[in-house]
């Protein structure tokens, strides 16, 4: 079995942001046990920014907010974080290897294949990959991203059987235990719906960028990749083995969806942020959803937001229902100018389609 295991910032650093070697040591021991049982494990780790705070004396209330400083902190913290992983994996006779990724690596076909080939070769050589976002040079990840999402995309990248999202909670609960003492663990999820997403709430700690909401979103991505997900407590004994075995009560298990989305469609749907919305009429919606057509200007009835060519936009019906997402071929001003026009009426230089079907994905509902 190929397992992608993600360890969050709150699970591998203390309240000051100092790397907790005992927590990482526990995880590395469980990775070694999984390897000994014949499984391959790809690790995704957060914590570079948090680990960079103490050496520069910027912990606590002094934690900076601006993107450039956060990038610098990640550069300081990443080497320290990787050094801990290297040493602790080596104590079990394993060799760690660092991989730094950005969402674009999943959207550009050549980069996607290169990343996949590299990780696959590492696994063939017996190396334990340790993946993190490339925060030091990609501010979009710091502003919008989280490693739960990266972990889900990596699970698709390596054709994993299981995604394990390790956190400081036992899984998704029926309510916030800080507010409701009767909150209980949701052990199985067949389909991630709006009610569950609302229940998941917001970020879980000041040190992390995610929280249960991002983990549920990642599980949704994994489900559409055909990958089973387990959301579980990092501190639980033998949690990785329990997740592999599907043990009862190990955490929240999110079952895979029977239909898989290809990598590029996953990237468009889940990994890139939306810069605006294009409203289309009923005929255009049918052509996109039922017939798999490209979006033409004739079916557009409205535009909101400011976007450039190649940005991602959502497609919605006049009543506001978002049903698709795609990479637009022209900017917002051009879309506004050509809305409702037939192809023969388009100005010179404007492509016949506003969003090509290869760049469009009907969103899972």
C-alpha cells in the first residue's frame, strides 16, 4: 500500500513554534513500522514557518503577518525541520529526502510528470520522501494554501491508496468539544456535503494554516482521486498502522468516490483560487454539463470580479448556483464586451471560446 501521511504544524511544534522532536520521533517510528510491514510512506509536513520563528526571536505576540517575512521565516525553518526528520529517520535505518512543491506543479503537465517520476524513483531507492510547500518563493501558498491540500494532491500524484491527515483532534466531531461536552467522533463519511463542511468550522490553532475545514476539503479532493482518507490524532498510539488497517475508532474515515477526476481537473477544481465569476444562461449550462462543450460568449449573461487571461473563474447560473470552474482565455473586460455575442460577431483576435472544455471542470456536487 502507498500511504501519504501529513503531519500538521500544531502536531510537530510546541506553542512557541519550537520543533517537538519527540512528536516527530513518534511519527518516524510509525513510518518505520509501516515500511517494515511492506508499505511505502510519503510524508507531507508543515511547520517550516513556525520552526523559523524561535531562531529569529519572533515567536509569540511578535509573529509577523506580512508575506515576505513569512517567506524568509520558512527558509530559516525548513532546513531545521528537515534536519530533525533526517536524524530521526536515520535512527531507524531510513534515509529521508526533501521535496518542495507548489500548486503549479500539479497544473503544468510537464512539472506534474517530473514530480511524480522523482517521488516514484525515491520510493524505488528506499528513500522516505518528506514533502513541504515551497513557501520561501511562492507567496500564494502562504496566503491561500495549506499542506492538507498539498497532501491530497500528492496522494493523487503518487497513486496512493490512503491519505492520513494527522492533527491535534481525534477526527471530525459532531460539535466543537470546547463548546459542547457531548461532541462525539464521526467515524465514517461516505460523501462530503455542505452540512459537514459547515460543521468543520475554521482554523484550529494559531500555529497552523488549516484546521478541520481544510482537512475535510483535502479529504474531498482525495475522494475524487479514488483515495481513502483518515483524519486522526497524531498523538494516538500506532495511528498510522491503525489507519492502514482501517481500525474502528482510529479517526474519521472518508471513503473514496466511485468516479475519479484526472489530475488537471483536480488542480483546476481544488488547487487554484477563483478570481471571479461568469454567469451563464440555461442553454450554456446544459452544453457544459451534459454535452461537455466549451464555454462560448453567446451563453454568457454576466461577469463579476477582475481577472486576467489564464486565471481561474467560477461558472454560475443566474440564481447564483456555482456549478463549474475553469481557466478563462480572456480577461474580465473582454468577457464583458463579448457577452451574448455569437462567434461570428467576435472582434478579431478574440478566441471562439471563453473557456475551452479541456480547461473546465464541472464541480462535484
